[in-house]
C-alpha cells in the first residue's frame, strides 16, 4: 500500500480550543495556555459557556475583545458558535455580533454548527445563505463544522453544499469525518475548502469519541500531509473536550497532542 512521506510542509500554528478547559473560568484557561506555551486559542461560544456566551459578545464587542486579549502573547484566532437555533432571526443576530467581535479581535473565521438533519434541505440552505451574507459584511469567513450526526459529516452532502455555496468553508474534524477513507475527488473538494481543523485522538467505537493520545486511530501525520498538499497554512486547533465523565485527565492529553502535532510540523 502506498505510504505518504513524512510531513515536512510549511509551518501551521497549533492552537487550543477553550473546550479543552470548559469546566474552568477563563482566567484559569489563560494560566493553562501559558503553561503549555500556546500563542493562539479558539473561543467556543454557547449558552452555557463559562468563557463566552452569545449575549456577552452582543453587549460590547470592543470590551469583549479586550477581555479576550488580556494576556500578552496569547491571542484569540477563531470563534466556534456551537448553537444551531430554531429561531433563525436570533441566530443571524448573534452571528452578526460575533462577526463584529471577530473583526475587533482581528479573527478571520467563525465556525458554526450544521443542523442535526442528515439532509442539506431547503431550510438549511436558506440558513447558510443568510449566515454567509451576515459574516461577509464584516469581512469574516464562515465555516461549517463536520459534526457527527449531521449532513456536514456525510461527505457527498458536504461536497454538494460546498459546490452550491462558493464562499462556504469547512472546519474539518477527522473524528466525525474520516477524510482519509474518501475517494480522491471528494478529498480534493473538501480539502480545498478546509479553513480550520479540530484535532484529538479517537477510535472507531461509540464510546471512543476521544481517547488518550496515541491510543486511537487518527492518522495525524497523513492528515497534515494532505492539508499541506492543498496549501493549508492555518490553525490546527486541539479539541479534546473537558467533560465530567472523561476517563482521563484532559490537561496532560492536551500537552501530548501539542507535542505530537509540533513534532510533525
């Protein structure tokens, strides 16, 4: 079987999602980021976040940008809006204000959730038309997360949505979308649209969404090779979820994942 060569492409920046430390206040998150020598982080925005809720971003983007940039040398570099509202008007309003905040923070990208439907239906098409127009007014790129159980984790449907919406980007999560198993045509189309990446180690089983680094089956070296082949020079965001019933402590796994990715760059 053909084996891709060792990755030696252009430098990408290893960043950290705030989901890695979701059960800690932001001040503690900054301490962790400093200890781990991160310079970039992705801010996850949702209703129950200890770090940034949609209403907070709406109130005062200038004040919120200062709040997120309070530690020198550690900068927000992406936002992940993890709400798929039934109320489209509310979602557009929140994404609009988040895009304004992104502009204040000089953040180029907002990732949003797909709906839970397995089809890219008329409602979802209209939703993305509205969201793309909203972020474009602030000069911010919009990406859809390849989240499991949704149309964006179905390669053919994701490819169809990308063909239909020429400005739609992709936030690739290989746990949910095993990109290496796809045909060359689908790989090329999806990788051309990848603007952000979420990474962890994971297995095949339903209880193996995330595993200890090195114990799963994600081929990070091959993924980085394919990203480099498509000219990707952006963030690799570590996205190990800090959940109450995690079978292992998250902090050391974030450290190991950072070392692994940096060793491949």
